[in-house]
C-alpha cells in the first residue's frame, strides 16, 4: 500500500478509537456525575458505584490507545497538540485519577466526612472529565489557532471559545442523559426513575440538543469550517451525517420527555457517535486543522511516520483490538445486570 493509503488507514483507526472510547465513557461518566442528584441513601449510591466502577478501568484502555497511536503514527501532531494543551491534558489526568480513586475508596473508611468528600470528588471529577473531553474534541473539529509558521497564535485559553464551551456542555449533558438511561436499565428500586426525571426536570435533555446546535453552527463560522474539509467539499452526501446526528438528538429529547430510559440511553449514545463521525469525516485529511486558514493545518500526509512503522502499528492493532473487544464484550455480558438495593 502507498503512504497516502496507509496515512488514511491510520487516521481511520485513531478516529475509530476515539469514538469507541467516548461512546463508552458517556454512560459511565454520566451515571457517576448523577450520583449525588439521585441517591437518597447509601444503598442507592452503591448501586451506581457498582454499575460505574465495574467498567471504567477497561474503557480507559481506549483513551490510552488513542493517545499512544497518535504518538506512534503522527508524532508531529502529538508534539504540537501536547505543547499547546498540556494544561488541559493535566486537568484531564487529574479528573481521571480523581474519578478512579474516589469510586474505589468511598467506603474504605467508616467516616461520614470521608464518604462525603469522596462522593463529591467522584461527582466533580466525572463531570470535569467529560467536559474537558468535549472542549478538546470540539476544538479539534473546529480547528486550532495554527498560523502559517506552524506555531499556535494564542494560548490554551483560546480553547474556551463558543464552540469549545458549548462542545463541553454538549458532552456533559449527553453523558448525564446516557448515564440516566444506564442507571434506569441497571438498577432496581426507584433510583433509575429519579435519574431519568432529573435530566427531564432540570432541562438537561434540552441543553443537550441546544448545545449540539451551537457547537455544529460554531464549526461553520470561519473559512476553516468543518464543512470545507476534503470529503464534505467533494460530495454533498456527507451532509447526511450531521442531519442524522440532529435526528438522533431529537429522538433522545423525546425519549427524555417521555421518561423512556432505554431509548434515552441508546439514542443518546447514537447522537454522540454520529457527532464524532461527522467531526472526524469533516476534518479529513487534517490531523490538526487551523481555524485561521485551512492550509495552515497539519495533514495526515505531512505528519505520518514511515510506511514500515505504520505497518508495524497496524499489525499490533489487528492483534490486540479484537482481544480488547472480546474482553469488554465478555465483561458487559457477565457484569451488566440489575444491581439490587441490598448488593454490596
């Protein structure tokens, strides 16, 4: 295969890895972030702890894979983005550590203050984690302030533009919506009903749709728009992707309004999946788009490593990705079940 083909395959693999990670992270992080709002006692909180804690560690393998593949296949891109986003990445790291540690040690000490502190840490770190991911990925789709010299024209605070902020809100509200559905599907008692009512009562289902619209429109407010990417420019057929995304978002909104937990879960995840597909299709062939001028961006052809290195990485992916899928499939099959109020 030629270098251009290998570069495209590498881009597809990294995009796929991000999508698999984010879609799974949505309901785990969302259910965790909802725990304080819907748990009235320790039995209810332990239900959410079980359905969240059983899966988050396996899901983070996909995050590590996405970052490692970027480093291995497009080292220039990794260096450019990490230099610009090191504060954001460290916030993400702290959120991941906070979520992982707190969910594991909530009940390790027989102290109400300890439990309360860990519950707050669990909730805040979960919400922060998914918000940061939303800001990060929305800016990837929107573009970074990359000038003609290959340098970032502003500091990382520029990430918190309209698109970035509403992208973060879209990810957070989507996670809460999917998390409510996950709680409804996997718990007993009325904690699932309360979770679904929370996302309806406080308008989270509407925030999800509204923030999605603002984010999508934000993509189109400069000449470096997502819709000026190579694929969108060549064929109008690709515009079906944002349309499908909005349709799924409307169904999610309707499901939340009708308090249908299973539909809320399924269509909330489908909305996020097609949003991400739209974004990655839109930026192709750019790994780091520029919102100053499209031609300033770093393409996959500019950044990809040698053909031999790509082939080695592809072999590793072919071997290990099926193993990860089999493990996670086994885990979901055997551990995804309704948790009783008396379960510890």
